[in-house]
């Protein structure tokens, strides 16, 4: 297992993070998984044995049950593990049960601390954008949690590029704590984040945490062109994340399968290894319904793709250039900096 700095913070995190959306299975989360306490302890032990030092959860996973399970499962290991959780999404039906108001942030942080059975949260993420609460209120509330010792670092998740930059500008203006991480959806199925969020993260010194790096299982290798799977979802009705170009997806999966077969590896491992080689990526949040899936995913940390393998996957999965990227490549590439080359310099080579 390798360890990387989380953005400009002094925090060192494993390149793979244990994801816990499968923990609990309460309500609609039963579709994702229903890992109970015994299985959660076993999976966290597997991760620790593999060198993982980061566990990611959220207050709304199974309406708080996932946090409760995490809190019990890490008992006796808390000092050697980093915990990340999130706030923003609805935790009830009341008018103030969602969002990033001072009221909701402080209340939910306290509730997460109780469920996690800990005195502090290592990384506290805003779980999405709140366009109705002033950013000054949000960033001040988050800052107060850090200054009180209840939170040690801050992160954002699921922001647009301009939203992220605006939040950072407000923090800088008032001297509030900045985000050190940006948790985003990024996979060989969809590289939309390379338009704005990857370059913004690189420019602003945010470590990238990737959620759903296997696109909800699409890149596991069991979904192939012209075949039907007996488990999981149909590619034709997949909506989280949405599949917008099935043929491109199948081309990508074909390449993953071919590279994996040549290496004696699993397609999912190759997909994870690809992301770990992308600029700015600090850690991949991986979870699993079954122990064998988790074991396979953990092994991806030991795989290093050749330049030819990386380039093939990069070419097949490359997103369309949107404006102003195509215009900048045509007219301004002579003045590209490191951030631009990392984000879309591949179109020049």
C-alpha cells in the first residue's frame, strides 16, 4: 500500500480508502448492500491488514446506521485509522433537516460524533452544494468545528468548479479553514471531472478522493457487449452513475478485460490502477458487498500499469473536448502550465 499527502494538508492517507455505503442496508440503501456489524468488522480488518488507514462514510448512509456500524467496528483501532464523514443531505423531513446552514452542520456533526463513538472527525466533507445558504455561514460553521477540535480537516464533494472556487475564495477572504480534499465521481466510464474539477483541485492544492471508481460495478468485467448478467443492474437502465454512451463503455470494458487477462488480474483491478496513475488523485474509495470483491479491490494497490496500457485506456475513455478546452488547445497550448497539461494535455500528444 502506498500513502499520499491529502492535498496541502500534512495528512498521509492510503491510496485506497474503505467505503461504507454498503453498511447497514436501511431503507433504499438495501439496494446497495446490507453489511452487518460482524461483516463490517471483518472487512475493516481486511483493509487494515492491507495497509488501509482511511475509512469513509456519511451521515445519511442508511439514515445514520452506517456511521453506527463504523463506530463499533473500529473500536480498538480508532487511533490508527482516519475517519471521514459528510453533511448536507436530508436526515429528516423538517425544514432544517438538510443543507449547509450553521444549524444543520453543527447538529449533524454532533450526531455523527455520537454515532461514530469518537471525539473528533478527521475529514468532514460537505456532501453537496447548498445554493440557499450563504457561503459565509457555511464556511464559518465548518471553521468553528475545526477550531473546537471536533473536526481536523475539511473537504468538499460533488461541487461544480465555480462552486468549489467560490467556497475557497470565501474561506480565504475571512481566514477560515480551507478544504483540503475534493471527493468526486471519477472513472473510466466518465471523466467529466477533467474539464474543471481536476484542474481546480490541482491548482488549489486539494487532494482528490474518488468515489465509485468502478462506476457502480460497471467496470468489474461482468457487463459485456451482447451478454446478460444474472446479478446487478442492466446497463440499459443504469442511472447512478448514468451511462450516456454504451458503445464507448463496452469498448473500454473490452480493453480492461484484455489487459487484465494478459496480466492475470481482474478488470476491476486494472480500472483502479488506471485512476491511481491519474494526476491529482490521492485515494480511491472502494467498498464491496462481499469479502472476495473487497479482497480483489485491495490487490489493485499493487498494480502499476505500463505506459502502453495506460495510454490505451486513456485514449478509449477520453471525453469529448468541450468549450473552451478545444479552443485553448488550438490557440493557447503554447502557454499551458502544469495544471493544463495534467488536465487535458493528453490531447496534444
